[in-house]
């Protein structure tokens, strides 16, 4: 066993982390390469033929500029979905995974407090999440000139990276808190995934119903990209909401984990 749970968790996830970094960055790079094709009149005409409600739901409402294209194609749908999958999977394994495997009691038999174990596990996952989002930002930054992403700057991508990291941290903390509170890998995955789907619908589909526009303000998806950080920079209020919710969920998970019997 390595010196502490933080380094041990990082070491155990090194291979999967490489895969996630390559996968997420590859998706971002692939979409960025297609930007020149989006500038053609034929593509613009094709996109104009789609119903506006569908474009809004997919975050494809502004594909006529490079920043709008990246916001919609890279940061608007597939990348946040991948980050959510990573976050929920990692947050679930932090406690519920070991508990279901029957190894959590063995870990806790060592001179190691539950608080320390939980916090180190979460810190390692947040570190991995930051590596994934930062590398994506660096890859896209390197493509600004070669691909012709006019109007997009490294500073813009840095702001988007901050929002994406905080967004992923929120769902990571959610899965951790649920797993720490109730245990059971399957239940944790189902509960966290269900909440993530509801959050997405609350930011995209439900507000299209007349009188329910206010629902988007309750969704982490809207806090993540609703004010278009790639164009407008870091949105302090939304960033603080994501960070604050993450902190509350982690604290709640640690508190509950310290006060319940774990499965053996």
C-alpha cells in the first residue's frame, strides 16, 4: 500500500485516467477540426433548416461563429456528458465501490479515519478530473491557429475549463455523497445518473414549456454553460454555485459516512 489514500488512488487510476484524457481530448479535437466545414454556405443553410427548439435543446443555437461552434459542439453536449460519466463513476467508487466489494472494512481496519479516507479519495478524483479538463483546454488552445478558430482565445478556453471542472466536480461530489450515505454501487449509480438526467432536462427541455423557464436556474447544467463562459468569461455567480454545491455535498457525504455502519 502506498503512503496515503490520495497517492494510492491516483496510482490505481493512472491507466484509466490516460484513457479518459485521450478520449475527451480526442473528441474535442475531432469536433474542432470540422469547424472550417461549418463555415460553408451549404452547412449554414442545412443548420438553418432545423427547428429552433431542437437546436436550443442540443446547445446548437449559435454555430455561425467559432466560439459558438465550440460552445455547442464540444462544450455543449458530448464533452459534459463524458465528464458527467467520469464524475459519477468515480464518485460512486470512492466509497460505495469498496463497500459493495467487501473491502471497505478491511481498509478501515488500518489506522485510518473515515474522514481521511473519504477526503483523500475525493481529492484524488478531483485531481484526475482537473487533468482531463485542462488537457482538453490545452489541446483546443493549440488548435486555434491551425484550424482557424477566429475570435477564440486561450483566456476564453481557460474560463470554459474552469466551468467544466466545477461542473464535473458537482456530479462527482453528488455520487460520492449518495454512496457515502446509502452505500450500494448500483443504487448510487442509478440515483446519481437519474439526477444528472433531470438536471440536463431542467436546463434544456423543460424551460421550453411556457411558464417553466425559471427551472433552468436550478440546474448545474445551466450554471455550467448557460451564460456562455467561452464568450463572456468566468461567470462568478454560477461558478460559486457549482463550487458551493460541491463543498456541501462532500461535507454531507463525509458526515453521513462517519455515522453509519458499512456493509461487510
